[in-house]
């Protein structure tokens, strides 16, 4: 895992006491940007060695539990794996909520369900703590550059406090509606991403089979109607058979499961998304769940090339 974060111009804001829980691929650089922007940051990570490493790198504090990290904070952020991980760091005697003061704010950057956002927001409200669900898009590179896109659910009065902090690691930060709306918007994002990626993988495999110089093809196609962020970033890595994450197949399976459950509730038809979900399940069944999602290409590429 790379621990670097890139330099960024930060808006001048009043320094705040914040806590950050979950120093993974995304959380580590996000918390780093908060520290670089001048905030007083206390971090918690389940694996303490990573918390200590972050603390040394950014000259800030680390804590042994989420509750301890949150104890002095005006705002607490989290970026962990899934619904259960979020409950684990938020609830219980050592959870963040136990340490949070009335009037403080919890911002959740985990990609989780809209229901868990509503459930935890209601529990937080009983303790006069505000809650924003704020899943992120932009990948590891976006986190390292501090250029994420953040889709939020909650109340505007809380966004006014949250926005200046989140902008230290984002380039866009939008309130979509009430609690859960950020997670619903992230599901929209994932449906669009997998469609683009499967289309790109099929296009790259077809071009190779047809004997085209696909690097040359990418350079012209990227400037036409098929051009996209996926084509620019994943087209070359597919051709190079480089499937290092990035964003793993495992995480995408989790996200597509959230999408499928929500579609059952709202009646949306997702025929292509369901097929692509099966493709990801095949990759995971081959033991490649920790590859980048562009590994969709491995199911299509000519066997002599498949890595
Ligand atoms: N990676 C991406 O490109 C990307 C992009 C957009 C959104 N996301 C979403 O962002 C979230 C984090 O992704 P990531 O790539 O940063 O994941 P990651 O590298 O696996 O990091 C997960 C973090 O959560 C912590 N964690 C997990 N379960 C926990 C638990 N039960 N109790 C305490 N801590 C726990 C882990 O602690 P340990 O270090 O102790 O394991 C680690 O700090 C996920 O919801 C993912 O879907 C990721």
C-alpha cells in the first residue's frame, strides 16, 4: 500500500478537532489531507501499527478505540468496509458514539446501505449527535490527490459544518437529500461504472481479436463519443494486463449486492448490471477477488494473454 499523499491547495478554514476512523486505502490519505489542511486530527485504526505509522507521518495523535478518538472531536469521520464494520466502530462501549459530545457531527464515508445510514442517524439523534452519509468516488488516486467526489445525505445545517472539512480531500461535495440519499447516489454511480467497464473490456478484447493496434485505437477513441474516465485510466491497464487495485472485485461485489437489494425495494430494472455482477462473481470464484475491477477483461481476453 502506498502511503504518499499529493500536495494540494487548501482553502483557509478555522482549524477543528476531528477524529478519523479507518486508515485503509482511502481513509489514510483522507485523514492525511485533514492534517495537512491544519486540523487537529486523532485517528483510530483496528490495526494499530497503521495508526502509529500515520501518526508519525503527520505528527498527530492516535487512539486505542473509536470512543477515545472521538472524545475531544467536534467532527468524527469514518471510512471502513461495510454495514457491519460501520456498526462495529460506531456502536457499543468502545464505539465512536460513546465518546461523542452532544452537538457533534459524524460523517460516514463507507460505501454502505441507505438503511444502515438511517438506522445509525436515528440512534445518533437520540444523543443529539448529527449524522451525514457521505460515500466517496475517485479511487485511491482521488484520495491521494484530495480530489474525491462526495455524495451526501443529511441536513443542510450539518453540511455547512461538514463541507469545509470534506473539501480538504474532495473536489466536489453535494447534498443529495435526507439521510441515505448519499448512499443511494453512490449506488447510481456503481451501476454506471460497471456498465462502462464491461463495455470497455468487451471493446478492448474485440479489438485485440480483430488484430488492431489497441494502443493506437485508444488514442483516437478516447477523443470521440466513447471516451471516458474509465477508458483513459483502465483501457491502458487492461491492455497491459495490470490488475493491481485500485478498487477490488470484492468491494464491487459488496456494492452490487447493495444495489440489488435497493432495486428489489424500488422496482428498478437492472438487466445488464445483474449480468456484470455474475461476471464479478466468476472472478471471485477463481480466487481473484482482490484484483482491480478492470479484471473483468480477464474473462474476455484471448486465453494466451489471460493473466
Ligand atoms: N478503494 C477504493 O478505490 C474505494 C473507492 C470508493 C469507495 N471505497 C469504499 O470505501 C470504503 C473503504 O475502502 P478502502 O479501499 O479504504 O478499504 P480498506 O483499504 O480495506 O480499508 C478498510 C478500513 O476499515 C477498517 N475496518 C474494516 N472493518 C473494520 C471493523 N470491523 N472494525 C474496525 N475497523 C475496520 C480497516 O482496518 P484494518 O486496517 O485494521 O483492517 C481499514 O482501516 C469501502 O466501503 C469501499 O467500498 C473504496
